[in-house]
């Protein structure tokens, strides 16, 4: 069957229809996986025509990328409560603790985000473009701003701010994945405050809290 072509009247969707399509897409992807999801099923879930879905998102990959952008922006943009220049003048221990807690809060309080992350990891072998899109969006909304902070904060004197930013984010993401996705709470339990406190001490003071 030929793919539906966008009609002129469908090009400008209402916010309600856009939200319905994104919600329907999320539901289908999480239920069926990327490969088994079709735009037909998304249209049925969203209660709109297939032509409407195609006119706004072109294809399944476009819809998935839109979901990535929405999820990353919603969950990770909120990590930064202040503008970059304001953050530079605050105590770095307080700033980094807020960053860390907000990142880990996403994993503990947002099961949909973790389920979506599972989907991306699980499908990354067959559909590497999905993982690339996720990493690009994370880099734009989270890593880049943390790297900027490490580079310009006058209270920190880091030999390699970019590598330090990757260590900071990577440690927290690893902790989130192990604890929340791989049942680490039962196998390798550890309080988040220990991870956060040690990580910040190593970055800010170059030592462990017990030193």
C-alpha cells in the first residue's frame, strides 16, 4: 500500500493532536517495540487518521526522534534550575549535588523514561540511528551544559573539564541503570548519597569524603 501523503490541511496540527500522536506513539513503541510498531497502529492509538500522522512526522523514525526530543527536553532540561552564569557564582558542591539528584530523580520517579531507555538500548543493535539520536539529544541538553559549567566555574580548576563532565554524567547514569533497570537494589544495594558525595568530593576537592 502506498504511504499516505501529507495534505495541506494536515500540515499544521493542533497541540492536542500532536500530543495525542506522541502519546500514541509512546504507547505503541513501549508495548510492541520499534520494529513491530506501525504508523497505522499509532494512528489508531492516537485516534487520528494515518495521513495526519504521516503529514506531521513523515515516517516511524521521525516520530521516534520526536519522542526522544520531547522526553529528553522534559526530563533533562529541568536539571538546570538557573541560567549558566548564575550557576557559576554558587558553591560548586551545592550545584553538583543538585545536578546529581535531579538526574537520579528521573530514574527513580519516571518509569516511562526508564522503559524508553530500555527500548533504545534493546533496539540499538538493529537500529543504531535511534541510539545516536538519543545520545545527540542528551549531549545537547545535559552534557554540553555540565561541560560548560566545569569549564567556566571559577571555583573549579580542572585539568580536563570535558572528561570530568563525562565521568560525572557517566557515573550517575551507570548507577541509575544498575539500580533501577538491572535490579541492583537487591544485588548491589548502595545509597545514592554515597555515590553523589564521593563523586563531588573527587571533583571539587580531589579526595574521597573519608580522606
